[in-house]
């Protein structure tokens, strides 16, 4: 039980000291950042700050906007086909495969696991999972 030296109203300082809260609050105040006071200078004249609702901010400047993903290239070595150079474009969901003089343009298809790319009639299938790729379910290629 906390006993106060008087019968009158208890001050905040007495309450905090008797309940051992003052040191905790002082520590918390020491680590909390203090608000920065805005200072204006002559060079700030003519600068107007306008607050707008989030709905009026262009999508590319919002924090929840998706970031553009860039195309990337991977080189594979296959036992039969030799070297393959594949450029994956996540935005367009395509894969461009260069095998010597031949270039194939594939679109991403539905896959339960990995990434599956096919030509228009699905006669050519390039399936990627991890560091390996399979061509038409037969030839297994390793990423270099």
C-alpha cells in the first residue's frame, strides 16, 4: 500500500515516484526522437506544401505501388541442345530462348510448380524450377 504524506490531492510526481514509474518514463523520453522544429529560410519562400488525400497521389509515388521488375538473363547448359541463353521478362511474362541461330519466343503458362513457358500451340515447353530447366519434358539443362 502506498502512503502519501498528506491527505490532499496527489501530484503526478508523487504518484510516479511511489509507483516507481518515473525512472521508466525518463528512460523512454531519452530514447524517443524529439520533433524537429521547422525552420524557414529565405530560400524556402515560394515553396508551397499541399496535403492531398492518398487517392489523389499518382500510383507510382504511393508506398503500396508495385515496383517494376526488370528482364533478366540466365545461361543454361544442356546435354543435347548445348548452350541456351534465356531472357525472362517478369512484366510481360515471357521467355526468349536463343539456341545458336534459333530464337524462340515463349509465353508463360499455368504451372503447379516452377515457371512453365510454351509456344502458341504448346509443342515446345520450357519448364524452369530452381537452377534447372527441362525442354519438352525430356532434356534437363543446368543454369551456369
